[in-house]
């Protein structure tokens, strides 16, 4: 599933391509996603101008000049492709085509776990999928004190707490493992056990990892591609994620004795860590 850096990369590409563009036509060929595409979606967006492209957590939001905001989520395998013109022939799983006077956006989703809907812009916070979403990791109010306050009564593992969208929004499985590694914190520790100093270190690590991933265009492991079809390359910079049995880049321990990077499952998600550097 595309995580925050991947969605941020997509948002930047979409904004560059069609910000300020007028939507000439929207075509929906399949509505059966995890949330069905509204029957009036085409009419709601046609002829509107895209005023802004934003990201909230893992959602891409397109603000239109008619007071409507398009809500877009890529699910497990969804992709947004950007073309200069509408292709004469569509590819398999191209389910939605939005043609503007600056270019064409195509929503391709093989598994159809994604979402495409809309809401009134001034009622965004009332929409079911956006209501109650926590602050973004880059929000100025998210700091060590914020995390320490949120974690102080949590007995669940810190890795699981980082994925709780009601605590902090948008951190996905890959980047939670990488941030905990950078902060030197074991993923299975109870969230409430973290000191204020450790929360400050973790907050800095989260931002550093996410910024590095955004700069690298995200991580391509399976389905994710940037809108131009190219791959992100942050997977080449992973320190622990999906590296079971390998030495971590900052460790000088005897891998024959330690067994290298470890893998466990927390909250149903694969989790990777170095038991030497993380405490």
C-alpha cells in the first residue's frame, strides 16, 4: 500500500501537472471499489477548475472551484497515471479517466481496494474517512511532548502505536520500522515505557525518514509506481525493512552470533529490527 512518502510524491506530480486545470470530462468505467464511486461523481467534477492538490495522511485531495473536494485513496495496488492527452486505448484496470485542459489523470487499480469520492470542501472534516484523522507527522504540534502525552497510557507495542491513525496520521509499516531503527528503540516495547527524551528522538527520526523517502520518490516493493511510471528508490536505502538475517548498516556486531536483522509480527504486520542497536 502506498504510504505517506508515496502519496506525497504522487500529490506533487499531480499538482505540477494539473493544478489550475479545468476538468473537461470524467469517465468512470467501474464503481465497485471498497467505497463505491458516487453515481454523480462525473457531474460533480465536470467543468470545475482544480484549485489545489493536497495530502491528508494517505489521502490525496483535489480542491475544486465549485466547493467540492475530490477524495482519492490508492488502497493496496492503486496507481495514478498522468498523460498529456487521453489515450486512445486504455490499459487493463484503468477504471477512471479524468481529462483536463492540461493533461489526463488515470486511476488504475487491479484489486479495487482504493477509493474515489468527493465531499463539500468546507465539510471535509465531517467525511467518514477523514473524520477523526490525527495530525500529520509534519504538523508543528506533533513533537516529543505530543507523542509522550499520547503514549503515556498505552500498553501496546510502540510499533503498533505509530500505525494508529488516531495518534499520528500517515506513518505506514515500512517507515515505522525504519524510524524506530533510526531512533534506537525496540518495536515491541510498550509505548508508555518511552521517556520524553526517547519520544523527542523518535519524532525527529520519523520526520527524517519520511523526508528521505519523499526525496527518493517513495519505496517500490510491489505495485507502487510514480505517476510517470518510474519506480521510487527509497527501498535501496532501507536499513532494516525486509532485510531479515542481514547486517544493519550501522552495526559492528558478529552476525554469526546475532543472526542479523530480526523479523517479528506486531499487530498483524511484519516488523524488522536490530536487537543490538535498538533498546
